[in-house]
């Protein structure tokens, strides 16, 4: 899809890598699917989100294929929707699943394309970040990565300006982490949490490929640790986005921000565990998903 629907001139665009696999490539189908997930969020949670006082500063939400993780992610994005007229920029950070590197990876792209339109990158701030230790441009890491991309249609749905067709209404700062200390990541994230017009989105799933009972117990422990801001408890086996989760929790501690769990399930709950003898049956491997808000 061309980026002309979101920006005035053709620029270096990062094309979608997983449209048509992780989520629908057709705009109408994608919009309908996301609307369905948002409408299915618990009514009590939706009422709480409308109050949104104090406004959230950040969310933690999962990044798998939509049929698996979007029902959980929608619970966090319910709290983003009331900020449509406030948020103008999103810091989007998660793990690099396919390319290994040291530090934090920015993108040189000036926009990330999606079936719902292209999302401009805050290139000025990105260039500033690359002056910090451990932060550099790494387009090869961003090119195949799904962990940030799957959040973009959800963000457009939640923050898009309905009065300006073709304008998503916000920019992004996309960041992937490789081998890097969470203290370094915390220094990068820290200033953004003081900007009421910037939302930070931490992209992370929880436990991977345990049986259903084990995953349920393990993710319960991890969710409690996230809410309690117990940084050292968040290890790679508990969250694939462990580094950026830990970094955000450090920032939350420094500001006395609270963390609230709004959803906790796994792929066995959302996509089903199947019938005996089928993939996904009880006892087969599942992936955990949690949604949290920080304010």
C-alpha cells in the first residue's frame, strides 16, 4: 500500500512484513476484526477506561497473531482510546525475534506502512536517540520483525483521527532491543514518561511453550511481579520482552507510578486448546499474554 494516504511525499517506507499472516491485509477486514476485539472487552473494564484518571503513561501488551493475542491486547488498548485527542507520539519497543545484535535498534524509515495507512516516524527524535550509548540504526532487524508491527493497526484504531481521513494522527519511535542491559533501555525510555503527549507501548508476550497448567501458574506469578514492580523477577523465560518490561518497571519505580493488570490469558484461552489429539489440546504448548497499564 502506498504511504500517500498518510504523508505528502514518497519517503523511505518500512513495508508490512506480516500483513496477511499475523493479521488481515485487507483494510476492511482488519478494521472489522479489531473492532470485534475491542467490543468484546469486559464492559466493566471499558467503563473504567473511560474515566482513565489519572491518564495512563504506558501499556504492556502482547504481539502474537491476532487470533491468539489481540483479545488480550484489546484490554490495554481500551485505555488508549480515551487519549485520542492527547497522544501525538508513541514510543514502541519490543524484542528482536529474528536478528541478533547488541544494544537498541532504531529504524531509518520515515514511516511504517500498514493496511490502515502509513504511520510516520519521529525522525528528529530518532536521530537524537542514536547519539546515546548503545542506540543505533539497524534496518535489517526491523525489516522482518512482527513484534512492533502488530501493534500499529491497534494504535491506528485507538488513536486515529476520524475527522481527518488518511491521517493517523500520531508518530512513532520504533525500537527493538537486542543484547542490552535494561538500565540502558530505562535511560532511553525515562524522558518520554514525563511527556503527557507521548504513550509508551511495551511489546511482550509472557511464557512460551509450556503446557496449559504450567503456563497459567507461571504467568500468574509473572503478572503479580509486574504489578508489584519486582524488576529482578522478570526473566527471559517469563517474558520475551523482559528487557523492556524491566526497564519500564524501573522508570515506574522512580516516578511512583502504579501498574495495573487488565487481562491475563494464554493462547489456549483465546484460540482454544482443541479436541484431544489435536494441536493445542490441554497438555500441549501455549504462549502467555498479559495486558497492563501504567499510570
